[in-house]
């Protein structure tokens, strides 16, 4: 079977994190759907709270450290992206937005993205379409139609959990279908020297 990589980015700030729980459910369901389609899934999970200082340093200096550069490379080189943020003040978290801000321009262009969010009340579900979807549309990503929001009541009981599972399976199937029909992602190294030293000196 062919292999495709899914990068899973979660912006939860606490441990345990409901955003991480939702991201894991989405990633597992997408992996199952890819397998069903004859594709071997490779899932790479990135918890942004573990890289908060590196993200800030990148914002301040304009450069990614060696360890954080590998995180950026993982996201840029993935065939699909699962992106989940907690909702703060009716939008994505500042840490989540800062991470997107430091990604190289064009690194998400044409990449299938499944968006998810968690919040303290179902009223925050509007953040999916009013904040997350426009953000990834700006990066020229292919945002799949179904976004998944999880409120506290979605985690408990058969009714709430059943509704969440239905949304998760539908979104995962959409992401898997989009990833499977595409050629494997290829990424140019943004730090690679594209002009020889001789040509640089000749131009001075």
C-alpha cells in the first residue's frame, strides 16, 4: 500500500486537553478511512504547548531553531493536516495563530485540512466557520466541508458521544478521500541555497 502522512496539530494548553482528545479521535478515524482506501497512514502529532517558547522565539527572530524547524517541516511535508484549537474569546487561541503565522508562506497551499475546535459551550461552535475556516482559506489550504466542534456535553453519555462520533467519522472520511486521491506531498526546503556562491559573487 502507498503511504500518506497526516500531521495532527493541537493547540490545547492544559494536560489532559480536550483539544488533544478531539485531535486523537479525528486522527484515528482518518487513519482507519485511509486504510480502508488502501493507503497506509503515518500520523505525526504535534502539541503546540510543547513548542510555545520556540514559536515565540521564531516570531521574534524570524528564524526557527533546529528542533522547531523539524516541526515546521513535518507540517509542510504532510499530505493532510488535522488542526484543532480550543476556543478563546470566540476564536482560536493565540498560540495556535502564532504557529500558523510562523509557517513558511505557501507551506499549506493546496493541503487538505480538517478543522476542529473545543469550547466550554456549544455556542462557541461558530468559531469553526467564523475563525478557523477563514484562517486556512487565507493560507490557500483545501478545508474539507465538515468541521468538528466538541462541547463538554459531547464527551459524556450515549447521545452526546454518539453525535460527536458521527461528525468525526464524516469529517475523517472527507479528509481521507481528499488525501488518498492526491499525489504524495513534496516540499522544497525553504532554507536550501538555490544560488551558488560563485553566482552570488559574480552578481556583486
